């Protein structure tokens, strides 16, 4: 077929023939003489008309056919499918076919494919078939089979006597399978496309690159004049990976390279491949991210050759597209649709677009919340742009308006290939792009709900004739994809913000801190870190004295101080209430302590709205980090150190040490067994009687919990109750003891005995929801009890938050008929306020009022007036911690006869209590 096309006379003769036939047909059809001759013969006239029309149609068909032949031949020659080469008459025609193809960078790529058939037997179909399989569908690099064939032919012509030097490189992207698993196939494929595009830019026309499969590439460097060229190529490959911006959260990609040299020796392709593969394997097992040259000793080292041989097969994921821009658009769409991290997708997308279209700059700007600036959201720059200009990060809107070309045309997009000829007002944009020698510029507006939200700008210092044609069309489509995903990213970030950010202060929460902290530690293995766990001393006092607005203000100011004082390599979070955690660099002990003291002083100097120093002190626990894997464990250690100094005056901070570690292990051991202990009834009900010294009889009891561990014995309450308060297991314990008390009361009533009221302690955690109301009512119904025999004790400190919801729960408990008792009255600052708001029936004076053998006159005045206040409020007063006769004598004198303490009885096991008093 091609021989027919290659004869110039074929299309020319067909063109002449069709023209003559058309003229004759028209002439015969319109000649007056013929029409008159057959005028009286209708049948003959019709036959003649049909014949004329037939010849006219046939001539048109031949005419169109000749035109198509000429256009087809011109298309094949112009598009590089076959060279326009005619050998001289005396030159023999080679049996090789010289194929010229256009790669994705518009560079001409030449190769010679040997064909055993004579040239006159070749046709256009055989040539196009060879072209279709010689390029990989994903990367547009040579398929490995074609690569092997061409290199084998070249190697067969090399003689040891010649001084030709060639290099064979195998490239393997390190840990690419993990990247693929984390981010998906489309994401990984886009990265491979980007790498392939940038790789081909650095090769000579005589060099050849092939995509093997997965994460492996091969390069043949032909006629290497200097080893510096090989070094240059390896540096370019490594820099290519470094230039692919995947965001801070993703480690930089690296690659391993194995190289072998073909110089002054006969060698075939299989041997060259094996040597490069062995060098690559050595690079992989010695730490990766290395370049290893093959040498004979490697062959001896790996006698068994235990490498995993590469699977040299192609992996076409897409059919070969009609044009590169379509493939890029398709890849970018899949990149975003398959991504679980849009920020990384944007960085990779910009890298791919910039490399494919040979751009200098792509920037995505977003409007700031105050709408005064546009701020850089994402940016990609070529080396050329960086050499001539500086990137623009934040620009005032009025400055940007001077550069907004599409607004002048009432469009959302603007494109030009003659930027230097535009008459623009002065702006930072204009100067930056002028300095970068920009010739082609593309702008696209980002709108959400028809509101301006930002702009995408792309530029190049190269001149393209079709910039405002095909390229501009492709960039418009790509810009639309980017703009749509900006809105998607905003929604994703807003949702992430809600999940990971503390609503009050804007600081990270614990979840975000753990993730970011682990990432920072892993990304900077040469840095030393510590965890600082701190809270505000007497924070509830600020809330009580100044109100919750003041407390919130302190938390916000602490957050601002941390944001200003920490480096980019550090982070922090607010956990809950006034508790914060900081991941801090720890260069040396003295420098760290100096920073800590400065930080404490900054917090101490926080001023209120009247510029008065609020004197905010903190207590901090510190623990060093040895790896990112155990950050949660280190947080626990720092918290243990903080608790060790809590309420100890003027200490301020403590480092976690081995003694604390043993204590923490003990606490952890308790937490590990607490569920089983509850199920196995290891927690026991103890009762401490209340005694009326006037009536000389027991008038009540307080239910207490003890933990009797098998093989260990009784665990002191102060060793497990604070832990259960922190992990909320105290809720289970309180309900367990309440159930045991109800069971005891039911048993006494069934025996016909008259039980005394028993008070049951409930943690403040119960007051956060209405579940306690359901539990109280259910137990009364279960044991057929009235609430007269049960008192609900709440510690004064539990009421310090002044929570209206908590107060409403207590009021509901009181309406159910239960008596309310305020325990430890006098330990906090909210006592009187709680008495004013809540209908307490019983007031229990804290044992700290009676901590000495002798009660001072001042203490007597305070106690006497509290008792009088309680009586005026119709409350029963109980004095706790009574241990001496002097204390009893004083209480009798002030008409406060009910006591509870070791003077009368220590807490007793249930059976001992029953045996003694019932």
C-alpha cells in the first residue's frame, strides 16, 4: 500500500481523471444539442440523465479519493511516523526501518528496528503496529521489549577494539509498594508519569529510557564521553524525586540505582541486565537511596544470586490515548478521585502539570478570611523560575486586582502568549513575572457559589504558538479540576478541623497531637524531644473568683503563648480543662530549663482586661522520648511526673524518674486487673458508723470501698480511687457499692430490724448525665426500698465548676426523696455558693478542721459559725475525722453531737459492722 502511496503519479492522475470526467458529464448534461435530439424520447432522455449523474458522482468520488491520498501522505510524513527519505538511485535500500516518533515533550526520538522483510513488502499498517507497541501506555517511555531489542542490536555492533562507552542503569523507587498501599493506584501512577516526564528531559536523543513495571525503570546511556555525564544523570534522577512535593506529612521519596558499564568488551543485553540488577540489589540491601556500580567482586559475593529477579513485563493501565494532554487530564482526575490526602494530591498534580507542559510556575491562591489578601495555598516552581524571580506568597487584594486580566474581559479565564506586550498597571505580580521573563500566562478564577475565592496562575518563559489553542484548552480543563477540588479540600479541612481542633482555644486536640507528634519525631531522627504535660494551679479558683469567662481567657492566652514560642519542629495540644501537652525540642538540659522558666514566666504575667497581672502558675511533668512509637506511653510518664508535684508549693516542674516509673507500673497493674476484680467481687463494702455523742448511739454510717486483692491483701483507697477517677472506672465502683448498700438495707428490713441511714459517695462524673437518676430509681424498685434510708454524698470539690446542669441533676435526686450530703465542707471556695443554690440536708465538716489535737480560738469561731449556719438552714451537721476527747468536748458545747472518726470506730467490713451494731 505504501508503495502505491509513494508514487506521485497515482494521486495526480486520479485528480486529473476525476476533473475531466466531471467536466464532460456536466457538459453533456447541459448541451442544448443533445437535449433537442432526445426531446421527443422521454425514455432515452431519462437513461441519458441517469448516466450523466452517475459519471458526475463517480468523478467526485475519484476526486475526493485523490485529495485524501495526498493528505494522508502529508500527515504521515509531518507527524513523524516515517521519515521523508528517498535513497539515491545507486544506493541500496536497507531492510531496516528508521522510525521517528514524538514523545510527550515534543522531542524527536529516533530508533532503528531491524526488519527481515524487503522494503518493497512493507506497508503502512506494519509500521503503525510497531509504533503502537513500542511506547508504554502509562509513562510513554519505551516498552521493555522494544528497549531490549534496540539495545541488543546496538550491543551486537560494539567491538572491544572500539572506544565506545555505554552505561546501563536500573532504577528502583524505594518502598514504593508502601506508598501505593497508602495512597492508591491512581496516585502512584500519577507519580510515575511525573517522574517519567522529568526523566526524559535530562537524556540525550541517543539515550533510551524504559518503564519496566511497578517501580522500576531502565536507562541506556549511549556513547558516554565522560563519567561526569553518568553522575549528572544520577543526580538528576535523585533531584527529580526531591522536587516532587508530597507535603510535610509524607517522607520524601528516594530511589536506588544499579549501574554497569559496557566498555571494551563484548557483552549481550542479558549480561548487562544481570550486572545492573546485581548492583541495584546491593544498593537496596545496604540501606537504599544509593548508587552502586557493578564490579566483579559483587558476582563473587552473591554466588547464589539471591536477588528477586525483576518481572520484565508491562503493566498497561490505560489504552494509549490520542494525545498527551488527554492522558494527563485523565490521570489528574483519577489522582483526586482516588486520593485520601488532597493536599498531597495537589502537590503531585502541580508537579505533573508543570513538567508535562514545560511551565515555570503554577500557583493556587486563596482569599483570606478577612478578604484583604490572597494567600498561596499551593505552589510549584521550576528551577528556571527560581533563578529569575521570587515566589509571591501573600498579596493585598488591590495589588492583585491590578494583575487580574480576566476581570478586564468579563471572563473567568485569561490566556496570552505575549505577556511582555501587555500594558499592565504596576503590581508585585507584574514585576515577578517580568523578572522571570514570562512569555505565556494563564489565569483562572476560583469561585464557590459564584463568590470569588481565589485564582490559579500558570506561566512559562517559553514561547508556544498553540498556547492560546490546544494548550490553553488543556489548562482550562485542568484548572477546572483544580478549582473543584479546592472546594472539596476546604470541606475536608473544615471537617478535619472539627475533629482535630479544640473549639475553645483553636489548639490541636489529643488525637491530632499524637499523629502530628509522631510524624515530627519520625521526620527528624537527629533531634531530641521531650513531652511536657502541664496544668494550671488552682484553676477552679480562677473560675470561682473571676467567672468562667476569665478561666477561658487564661486558656486562650496560654495557647497564644505556645503558638508564638514553639518552633516549626514542635507542637502542642489542649487535652481537657486546663491540661496541655507540649512536644518540645531538647537540645541540652540547661537550654531546655531556660526555655521552660521563660515559658512559665510568660504565663505567670498574663494580664486581665484591666492590665492587672493574673499570676497564673503551672505544674509541669516532663519525660524524654526515645522513639515515635511510644509517644502515648511518654505522655503517661509526663502526667505521672506532673501528679507527683501537684499541690506542692513552689516546685513547678518535675522530670519523670525511675521511682515514678515503678509507681506508674503499679498503677498500670491496677488498671489491668480492675475489670476482673469487679467481676470477681474483690471490691468490698466497708462501713464507718456515725455516732451521736448526746444520745450515745449509732445514728448512721458511711459506705466505703476497699479492694481485697487475692495474694496481696487490702489495697489502700488512695492508691486506686484517684486512678479510677481519672479513667472513669469510679462510676462502676460507685454503682457497685450503691447496689451492695441497697442489698444490705433490704436484708435488714427482711429480718425485721431497723436499719440506720447509710450515705453513699458518688463522683462528680455521675452528674454529667441523667443515667444516675435511672440507676437510683431502678435500685429502689429492685430492692423495694424507700429513699429514706439512703443519703447521697457529693464532695464539695465536685461542685467547684458551678455547672448549672450538674445542679439540675442534684435537684432531681433530691426530688426523688434522697437526702443530699455535702462532704468535705470547707476544703474549697464554692461551699457557700453551693449551699445557697442546692437543698443539702447534711453538712459534713472536713477532717482538716480537726487535724490537730488542740483547736485554736480562731478555728473554734469558724466551726461554731458554720454549725450555726447549718442549723439555720435546717441541716444536720456531721464532724469527720474526730480522734480526741478535746474535739468531742468542743463539739458537744456548740451543740454539734454527731461525729464520725477513729475515736469512735474505724471503717469496718460489712459482717463486722452488722455483728457489732445489729
